[in-house]
């Protein structure tokens, strides 16, 4: 038996550079003299790694070496034409890979290293080097579609990791849960007609992308019922998220009985995030991580890999990431949180499920009870 928890990280991940932001997402120019550094810059994963080191957590984590995904690993979802397009784009200096997913000259290789980091995390939990792995990788992946980059994402890391588990390790049933504040549209698309991968997305309703992650998108064909969208109202907070895990995620997971658990972990649902309005505290990230560990322990021999997605508060998101990795490693380092965070968490939605969120959770249970009978009693 190997270590309890492992970490995928490499300084090469810092080399992907989306540059500066001169346009709002609407395409209108930002009116300031100084352009703003791109939100998906190198700082989040770097600062998360610093906190793991400074808190002393890193010495309890076994290092899992990432490797470059091969083109064959990527084309389980992406088209060969798109992969070649990204390679050529980066070779000629970089540019836009699709919709809001800029690449620098290094990005093709680093995106292959990010996808390979997710694959390495899966390898490690399957071969027993670590029971649980956090992959502190970038660029993120969950918005990337088969033939285009989207929303800061170039290749879909979690899709590649899930398919790798099935193709290389013979795992049949994979659960993927995405708690990034934005919908995991690429992941939804990849597994939409597939009943071997159960996909949950918890996200802020009507955020990004607006035409994905809707409650009525529940899968198709054999995959009907295996895409579980939980679009929650803005401001939901800790209590609503934890209720969603209890009332929807856990009962369905217990019926599905995954052999591997993967998490698309975006810390942009945090209470300080500039791009999201979900108000989650570090405590919510601890408890969501524990909920996923419990599912892995109940059904998947404890095998869980957590892959970094978004998260844009330079101050607070790294503490959320630290909380996740502490939970995976079953160690509290006791590192004090930023001043002010504890007062910000004194919001009603920290303790109470708001009426909008209650109504939405009821709608979700009703919508999915036809596929998952245990929801009728939840
Ligand atoms: Zn996000």
C-alpha cells in the first residue's frame, strides 16, 4: 500500500501564458490604460503549491510525476484536426484556440502535460502509489469541446483522464463531478450519450456557458439520466451545496456504484471569487471533498483523483485548494486563513438553504427521480 495522498505538480505548468485581457467577455474593449493580467494566469496553481509547501503539507504528499499525453490520448474526445490546429498555432507564436481560450507558444506542450497530469493521477490511484491524488495542473480543461478551445481551456483534461482509466486500466464505471462555478460543458458533451460515465455538474445558474448545464439537459440515448446538471441560484452558499451532495449526488452515486471517482475542482465558487457568486467557504470545500472521498471509499476502493480547474481569487482560492488537499491527506495543518474570510462567511447562506436553492433542489430531484429511484426518498 502506497501513501494516502499524492500530488501532481510541475513548474512547467506555469509556462502556459494566456497574456493580458484587453476585452471583456462580450468582446468590448476594457477601457483602462493598463490591460489586466488574464484571470487564468499562472498564479493560482503556483500559490496553491506555495501554501502546500509553507503549511508543511507537501512533505506528506507523494510526488506523482506528470507526463505528456500522446495525441492518441487526446483524440479520445478531440478531433485530430483540432489537435493539429493547436500544435501549428503554438508553433507559429500562439493565438486563440476557439472561444476565449488563448494559447502562448508553450501552450500546446503544456496542455499535453496537463492532460498527462490527469492521466498520471489516475495511474497512481489505480496502481496504488497513492489512494487519492490532487492534480495541480493548468491550463484547465472542462470547457474545451471536441473541436475548439473555450473558456480558458484547451484540451479537456478530465475527459482524457476518464477515458484513460477505461482504456488503459479496464475500469468500466467512472463518476466525474464538476464543482467549478461554471458548467463543465465539454465534459457534458463528451459523455452525453454514454452510460459508463456518470457526470455531475454543480454550477451557478445562467453563468457560463449560457446554453449548457441546463436542468433539461440530462443525456441522450444510453446516456439518458447520466448527465446530472445542478444549476444552483447565485449566492447559494455552503448550505445549499452540502444539501445538493446529500439529496442528489450521494443517492445517485450509490445507485451507479463507480469504480473510480474524478473531480473537476474549480475554486471559483469561493466567497471571494471575482468571476463567480456562490459564496463557498474553505469549510465547504473540505466537506465536498469528504463527500467525494466517502463515495470513493464506499464503491471504488477509495480511488479518487481531483483535477484543478478554475478559481480566480488570488487570496482565497489557494486556501480552498489547501483545504481540499488537507482533506485528501487527512491532515489539518492549522495554517491561519486570510483575515476577513471568517467574517465574510457570516452570511445566512452559510448555514441555511435559501428558498430559491430549496426550490431548485426539489426540481432537480423531481427531474432525475425517473432515472434514479432513490431520489424519491431523498
Ligand atoms: Zn470556472
